[in-house]
C-alpha cells in the first residue's frame, strides 16, 4: 500500500513538472507564483496541528480483600451472601465464643483480686492492727519484768543453796526468751506504724499491670471471634459455611471495596512527556458514554513494559509503553472489575522536552 502511494506521488510530480515547464515557458512570473502557492498547500509541507487531548484504553481495577478470623474456632454464623453490599464495620460472620468469654471472666477475676491486694498495701496498716501490735508490746514487757524478778530472786537464793542450779538456769532462760519476745513485738509495732514497704507496693502494682495486659489480650481474642467489613464494599465470594472448623487467618469471604477504584492503562513512549500525576481525566464506559466519570492520573510507572529495556534502535523505542493508574473520583456500581474503559486526557501543549546542556 505504501509503495503504491509513492508511485502515485512520483507520477503526479512528473506530470506536474512537465506541465509546469510548458506553462513556465509562456509566463514565468505566473508559474513561480503558482508553484509557491502549491508548495504551501501540500499536505507534507503543512505543520501538524497539536492534539487537544490524548485517548487511551484501559481496564477497571477494584481493590479486593480476603476476610478471616484472627482466632481459631467453629463458625456459628455466616450473615452475608455473594453480591450483598455491606457497610463499614458490618458484622459478616461469627465464631462460637463461649470459650473466649470464659477466658475473659477468669482473667477479670484475677485482676480484681490483685487490685484488692494492691489497695490494701497502698492504704497501709489499719488503726486496729497498730493497736494490736502495741498491746503485744505491752504484754511482752510485762512478761519480761516478771522473768527478770524471778531470775533475781532465784539468784539471791542460789547463793544460800536454797534454790538449785537447775532452777536458776530455767529462770535465766525464761528471762532471755522474754527479752527476745519484747524485741520482736517492738519491731512488729514499728512495721505496723510504717506500713508496707515501697518495694512490696511496686511489685503488687506490676503484677496488676501484667494481669491487665492478659485481660486486654483475652478481650481482643473475644472480639476476633467476629469478622466485620473493613470498609464499604460488595461480597464477591462466600467461602465458608456455619459449622466449619476454622484456623486463624483462613479466609471466609472475599470483599470488593467500593473505594478506591482505579483504571489501569498504558501510554506510549512518545506521549509520556505529555502527562503527569494530577492531570484531570474523563473515564468513559461503553454502557454510558454520555455520562463519563472524572478522575486523576495518580501513578506513572518508571519502567517500560512489553519491550526489553536494552532495545536502543529509534523505531523500536517508540513501541515502549508505560503503565499508568487513574484514580476515579466518583465511582459507583457502574464500574466493575476488569471493565474496559476509554480515557480522555486534555492536553495543554506540546510534549515536554529535556533541557540540553
């Protein structure tokens, strides 16, 4: 086809030259004016008008997510069907939760007990405990006084051999024991007045914090017996049914998110300089071409695709394409996964060129 066009153009040129030569012989001035006008009107001599928009073709990409339980168990409820539209945080499935409820209650009871111990330590000794310690000191002092008097009497009688040496030893041992008891009672009174040690209070407080962490973990496990929608979307696949035994992380639903919705398209290397992130785009579908969606260029791949990067010939370099992503600003149910669309990108001017040093 290209060869035929060349032959036609050559024949046309030869005929024009022959006819023009005869016309030039009769009227040279008119012939020069006519040739000048024709040269300006030939299609290959006219400058190409800049394009006002770029048209690309792509496909819709919808983000999908697999939903799963974070804990193992038996499925009790599956509340959504394929095709259902769900709102954010909507309950989709639930496990049997009795075991996790029991764990929460057990840890909560441990925490209440530890908090009571900590409160008692922080409150210090009660007035009644101090009074009892004081009474024990008084009793120990009385016992010591009696033991001393007994020992002194027997010691005086022992010098006259009225009291045996064994009786004197017994009274001495009773005196020493009463002295030790008094010292212990006095120390107990001092501790009662001071209250618990700071180290004991800190240890009890740390134990309470550890149990609080156990309670938070048990409560999170209980919450993880439910699967909720992370965002608005449509249920694509219902994978499991009630009664199934699930492992942690095993998917139960596949959800297509309502937003974001992207369009994946490709731009050729010569047009790459005409687009940039943030440019406005009209997204046109075949089902409603009169009502396009609006979007923005959000991503341009830095790497070429389909053609090896090592190709350096000028002709093959023009076949390089680069992936772009257009974020749709007002998506609705009219855009489906994989749907082919047309992108119309308004162009402001000629392609950008790199500055030469």
